[in-house]
């Protein structure tokens, strides 16, 4: 592998706040190292279509604070085929792009791996997803912001819950993982949290709420991850409501607002660090790795490892919800 | 009617940000005029139950910025009966409370009217509801905050809509009125707005979106009021999606978070003005009126008028959405 | 005057949140009426320099929520000369721009008036300044946002003031006018407010604080407008501190953050209305006027009137601060 | 040492967002372990004065989201004397309080150490200070919130800086440490950062700005820590302005707002963890330690160590500012 001169960058999969900060860091550190940077618009599909534009330093000015991604994101069924990836590789060759930085989740990294194997193009991944469910990094870009967004929404809901002594079931994002739900539950002082990783026992929940929520004098919040096995906030609320018709129950599904908004300071710093680290890694002849942060240190994790493994919830945090909701 | 010495204050109906600022203003202006102030906890039901406590000046310190209501709110079926209202009047007599300030919507004012008619107790109302659907005042307390909360949420949704070129149907509060929906639509640059006051023609909407939303290169937002006749955001989205399977559609229902949160500066000032105006009105021997604000002036509106009449949307604002969404 | 085909738009003077929303409304309504829109970059100086670019509908997509101004702003000493204005007029002619919309304050409108008089170019003004000190409109674009920004900052300061029983003097913007200071004082429950319109009597203030602030058990906030005659927050704090060495006094000058940030819903709607109204006015052969909003209606105010007259503070609001700070 | 039955908790030194979340966690976990919890109001001075009140579970409801500290904080010169500490110990004995949790910084821990040595009272410390300058913990309570508050303020300043191509010197808190300044600089994409830990070379800064800031077409931000050796934002701005009279320079000192506001999700979770960990440590017969978090694990750090040692800035983060500001 010769020296890298041109680095392409794309965002893939669900967008996350902080992706723009990562793009900026990739572009500016590429330039810092004497390379040219190229933005690929619309994820892998955009790569196949050749939707590629050179990015200079000023093109990424004033984007560090913006949600979304200036490079847009999209799903590509074509990239899942060998032909699609061959087209993608051809487009990279056409633009003389030597290496790629992919900002996304494990689906995006699986695609990257095939591109590397079939066309020997160095790719480094940056973990960008609000769900935080990527092995090999303590935090993913967007997670801290999404948690703060959900916490601010639940704070508002608590105002009205408290005014009416209501019990709210609030659904937060997390199809496969309860990271968002767990932090939101602790940070909002919720009565309980339901996560995909643990089978929900509705009877247990009911017993717990009987001790903790008194519709005559208090309000309550239960945080439910989207992917909870008991079926989401509406289903859980219905079951609890059937057992306790005297409860004044409401449901709120926070939805897509959790994906947007100006990134938190934490996510901006993390994205800046990982963006530089990704280019560093390419300069050091790395390929097929994700850069992550573990115990404050930059780490390199083989794509294979981050795709195959999964990260568990901290059991001590689960325990915290119980200790702190006692009344 | 002799001179008023003790003024009771309660919040009733759905809570709204700024109610605490209004409570503070009632309490402090009552004290300013040499009266005592009493907080009645839990709306009319709390009054029947005698859940009444004297409020001194420092009891309302540091609440101007809080959402919800420190006096809580609740529905009371008992107050809808003559017996219930007789009990309420007896509790007022027991605490030597001469007059009442009720912060709420037209349902609350209807109850107040019966109390006045049956027991000759002076009551002055303060318009507190996020929906803004009260005749006789340009703004109700909580409306400006709810609009800002919804706008901030839609701003976040726009980030992710734009990253994926998606079309979002966002449902905001407003069962009977489109005030929130209309302002949110203008303030977020939405493509279209659906309100209860106007019958929604889905075919029209589809034609409009065909010109305005291109799933290949742009995103779109349609704001739907909860009480829209076409059946809410999910129903409208489904119909549009059936006609246009190529659209990448998502739905978000903002829900109860719109009721909470720290009140905006506008709502705090309005609540402060109206709280003082309500006590002023009682000092001037008024009863059975709502205080409101019209063209920057405090006005007195008979309960009867505000209950029987309704306020319409500004047609020029409806037109603005169309002019400004053109692309 | 023939029919207008090309409309130029510029922002001038201090920037204000909502200017982008106004630019968007001017551009899109110009296009709606069959005209072309041109952005002039860098205020009057940019006009003299010919820094002009056509703006299409999509060029103003996704800017309604952004603070600052995409057209930038700058002072121009050259435009104050007849030669400068002649150059400006020549540039407009060169680009076949028939009419101008100027978003700014009264300094900007004075310049516009000379351009109209000397070169017969129709100009309509839009009031954009956080200070709200423009005659002929109830609100200027940016005022509501600036007040909310300052209120949120003072809320934070109150947290720490309260933790330490401190007395804070907080300086807000307003060199010539106390509009921001007055609303901020009411909305934050401040003990007192000092504004340029009223001579500050420090002895009075001290007497007032003696009753209201007890360093052993309470905190206090005094809001000081930048242009207060007693010399700003630092000077006032020093004088009060000399008389009361037992007070635990701190000063905070909120500064330029009050000019930025995403505009409030109110400012976005106002800017949208005024932007359309400005183009409407040009279509109706108006020139040399500012569009404003009075009692919810769009009004046309001759530049001459808005420049020569000034708007006073609402004395009832000044009185509110006193009534509500009583403890 | 017998079994602990009553735990006192106080906040000391400068307040920090998240202190209330820590108080709540101490109270609820104390109750969870079968103890009683006592709030000591006004720091060590309040302890000497016997300003002590039992706190039950519901007394700390709905405070997790509040800035400031419900227990207030104050300096105590009396506690620095042996007599003062003897009085404090006597008050603890009088209320049968067996152990103390102190939330504060190293000054507060020094005081605690003397109390332990002289009166053998177990004390566990929780790091609460926005400055993050405590050895033995990756983060202190309040730091993340303060950084976010400063970042949001600088985002607003950037809007107006950008509208006028201005160079802003923004001063953030940090008398002895640059932690806040450094993170804020990275997160806002600042041109440069000045911290107390590194001697500022104004000539270097000037050279750097000459490359990076062009008053004709760009804006710039320099973040200055309060304790920077070159003398704070005003002094630095003046020196740079003298060398470059063509620069359009402004200064903003963010001030005390950085201490307040609703804590971020991170700070709430951290405070909850450390609050429980502090009670856990007392249950495990610990004394004279601070609980902290290192690499996601709860750690116990002897007071002596945390007082004597100091924590350094991450040099890689300092380097990031340089790499990423290149234009």
C-alpha cells in the first residue's frame, strides 16, 4: 500500500448528533496531514452513484454545532451486492480516493469489511449511533446528546405528571439495547426502567408501582426502551392500567426528536477525537478497524470484533434505579 | 359586598407553563393590597376537601421559572353537582375566604360561574391553557411556551428528516383548535399544516406535497393538530403513504412534553400581568369575569362571553404557510 | 415606477435572531409574486462593493431556525457619503435590481431614506434589532429571543445566587432603551430594574434592597440595562457594596450571547410576517416605509416617522416589578 | 466504630449543578440501608450553628433536575479553628449523627480531614465542583453541565461573530485549571485556547491568529480560562488589538451562569452513582476518603491524596485544538 493522498468520508445508517463534528475532524486532520478530503453524499449509495465532492477546510466551518449530517445518509441495497461494491470501488478509483472513513454503526462496518476484502481499500470506521450499542468503545457519537434530549423531554413530562399525580410510561429509542433507557431513567429519577436486555415481568412491575406510586399524592415515571420485550410503552401501560384502573396513566413516545439537535459538548469532543484518530489510523497503515474510546484512551478495534460482539448494560446502574426510586 | 380580606387561588383543568408565575403574582399582589392569600390544592376537588393553606410571600419565591403548578390540578365530578359546590362554598366560608382567583380554561370558568350564581362568591378567572382557544384574550398563559417547545422538537426532527430526505408528519397538541399547529408550522418552515378548524382534503395535500417534497433530494414536514378532522398524524401519513409508496414517511406525536417545561419570558410576563390584574379586579368589586390581554391592554371579559364565544385562527397566518413553503 | 422584477435584500446594523427568517420570507414571497430575489452580502458596504448573488427558493431552505444572518452585516462609512450612495445605486442598476428590502434598525433606515431621495429607489424596511427601540412596531425581530436568552441566563445565576444568599447585579443589553431589562426583570422575579429611561437613585435602590434582600437568608437579583445612567452593573454594584459591606455581591455582564442563538417561535413568525409584508408593500408601490406590527395588524410607517420618534416603556410593567418583588 | 445509624450530608464551597442529585442519592441510599438522613444547611457554618433537619425520601423528590443546592453552601472561617470544629462535632453528637457526607472541593475535604482527626467522625467526600480540578476522579459533579452551558453561550456568540466577521475573546471559569476552557474550545471549534497550566505567549497567539482570522471574511473565537497567566480575556484582547488595530475584537466574560442550570444527564448519573457510593463506603467502615469515578469504576481516594495531588490536562486534547482550527 502506497502513501495515502486522498481520503473519502461518508455517513451511513441512522444519523446521530455529532456526525458533522466527526466529518469536520476527518476533513481538517486529513488536510493537516497533507491529504485531500472528499465528501461522499448519501452513504454507500452515494458512493455507487459517484456523488463525491472535494471538501476544503472552510467547507466544514461552522458545522460542529449542527445536528444531522451534511453528507446525508441513506440505505443502499445495491451495496449489499458484489456488483454494487465493485461499482463503489470503481468510483473511488475514478476519484483517486485511496482510503475511506465510514461514520456509522455495525451494519455500516459490515459493508465496509466486504469492500476491504474484495477491493483492498483501507477503511476506518467511526462509531456514530445514538444507541451506544457498539462493542469496543465506551461511547458512540450521538449517545450523550440523545440521552440529554430525552431527559429534557421527561423533565417537562414530570411537570405535568406532578401537577395531576399521573403515572407516565415514556418510550425512548433503543430497538436492541437499553443504554438510552437506563441513563434516562437514572437521570430523571424514574420509578422503573424496562430494557430489551432483561425480560420484563409485568407482575413485578405492578408490585413495585403499588409501593411507589400513589395516584392520590404522587406522580410516577416508567422509562420503556422501544425494543422492550413486553411490547413497548403502550402495551405495558395497558396491562398495568387493567390491573389498576384507579391509576391515572398516560403514554408518551419521544420518537425521532432523539436523533436530532445540536450535539452536546461531550459528543462534539468525542467526535473530534475520533475523527482525528481515524485519519491517524489511516496514516499508520491501518485498515478494517473501528476507532473507539476506552477508559479515555483511543483504541483500534477490528471491524470483525465490533460486529460480532456486543456490549452489556452496567448491572450497577440497573441497581441504582431501584435504590433511588424508593420512597 | 364588604371589603375583601382573604383571597383564595386555585389551578384547574390541564396544567400550563406559567401557572406558577400567575400564582406568585396573585399571592404577592394580594399581600401588596393588604389581603391574605390562600392556596387551594388540587383544583375544585381540593376546595371541596378543604385542602387549603395560607401562602406568604416567601412561599412563592423561586417558582416563577417552574413548569407545572405548585397547587396541582385535578378534575372534580363532585363540583359539577350542586351539593359539591355547596361544600366548596362552605369550605371557603370556614376559612373566611372572600374571593377566588381561578387559573384555567373555559371548563373551569363554567364551574366558577355556578359557584358565583349559587353562593355569591366573587370569582375572577385567569386564562391558563396551552391551547390558546379562549375568547377575550390574545394569548393564554402557556401557549407561547408550548409553541416554543414544539418548535424546538420539530427543529430536531428536521435534522434527521434532512439527513434521510424523509417526510415527517408531526402531531402537536390542539384537540379543538389549531393555534399551536399554525404557529409551529410557520416557525419551522413546514410544508403544510392541518388544523381542526378546516376540513382536510387529502387529495389537495397530496398534490401540494408532489410539488414540494422530492424524496430524492429534499425533506418535508407536515404539522398536524391532534384534533384534525382527517384523524391525526398517523391516519394522514397512512393515506399519503398509500398514494405515494416511494415517499420515505415517518410520524412523530410530540405529546405531553408540550404541557411542561420552564415558561418562556412571554408567558412569565403575561402571567405576572394577569395575576396582578385579577387581584386588581377583585379590589374593584368585579366578579364573574376573566382578565385577558387584548392589544397590549388588560381587559375584563364576562365569564359568560368567554364561555359562549370562540376565537378564530388568523387567515393571514394560514396563507403564510403556503407562500413560504414554495420551493 | 414600472413593475418591480428584481428585489434586493440586505441586513444592516447589529445582527438579531430572526433576520434569517426574514430573509427567507422576503426571498420566497418575492418568488411567489413572480420576481427574482437577490442577496446583498455585508450590508450597505456590500452593496457598494457589488457583493450580490441571486437567491433561489432552496438557497433559503433550512435557515429559519438559525441565528445570525446569512447575508452578514457591516458598518459602512462610505455609504454615509453621497458618492458612496451613488456607487450603491449604480450597483443596483447594474444588477437590474428595482427595489430593496433593508432589515435593520433606525440607523439603517436613515441610510435608506437618503438612497430613496437621491436615486428614487423604492426601499422598504423591516425592523430587526434585539433592543425593540423602534417607533411604529410593537415588537422588533430579535427582541423576544434576546429576552428569552437573558432570562435563561438569569435563571442559572439565580441557582447559584440562592445557594449562597448572594445579591447579583446582572447587566443586559440596551444602550438607549430598557425594553430588554424590564421584561427580563419581570420574568426572572428580580428585586429591581435600572433602565436608561429613568434616572437611577442609588439611595432609593439601597433602601429598597434593605427591605428585600437579607444576606443571611435570601438572594437577590437586580437587572441593569447597559445604558443605565448610574453607569452599568459594575458601578451600581460598587456603590451599593460600599454602603453595605455585609452584602455578598456579584456582578455578571451577559454580553453578546444575547445577540445570537436560534430565534424563538415568536420572532420566526414575526419575521415571516414582516418579510412577506415588505414584499407586499413593494408590490403595492410603497417606498420609504418600514413595515411593523401593531395590535396584531401589519402597519406601514414612513421611515421619517420611525426615525424621528421613539417608543416609551410601559409604566405598568415598571410598576409590576415593584409589586411582585415585595417579600 | 459501631454501626452507623444517622448520616448527615452537607454541600460546601462553590455550588455546582448536580449537587441536588447527589444529596438525593445520599438520602435515599441511606434510607435504603436502614439509616436516617439529616440535611445540614449552609455548609460547615450551618453545622456549627446546628442548622440540621431530618430528610425523608419525599423531601428529595423532584430535585434531581434542579441546579444549585437545596442545602445551600457558605464559607466558614469559624470551622477553620479548632474551637469551631469542636462545636461542629458537638452538634453532630447532639443530633446523634454518626457519619458525614461532604459534597464539595478540596478545600471542603481539608476541613473534613481535620474533623476526622480531631473527633474521629467518619467522613466521606463527593467531588462537586464545576472546575474538574480534583485528583482521583475522571469527572467532578457539575463539570459536564458547566461545559455545556459555556458551549451553548459560545454557539450564540459565534452567530453574531460570524455576522460581523469579528474576533471574540470569551472568558470561561477556571481560576486554577483549564479543564472547562479546553473542552469548550474543542466543542466550539475555537481558534485557540489559553489555560492557566501553560504560559501564554501573546506573540505566538498573534502569529497564529494572523493565519487563521481574516477580518474581511471570517470570524474567530479564542477561549480564555479565567486564571490564564496573561491576565484574562480583557487583557489578552487588548494586547492583540494593539498589534492588530484592523481586527474587529469583542470580549465576553461568561461569568456565574456557568455555575447554575439544570444538570446534564451525565452529571445527574454521576451524582447518583457517587451519592450511593459514599453511603456504601460509610457502610463499609470507610472514612477520610473521597469517592470518585475512574475508567467507569467507583474508586476510593484518601482525602490526603486528593488534596495533595493535582490532575493535569490531556495534552492530546490541547493538540486537537491546533489540528482542527487549521483553515
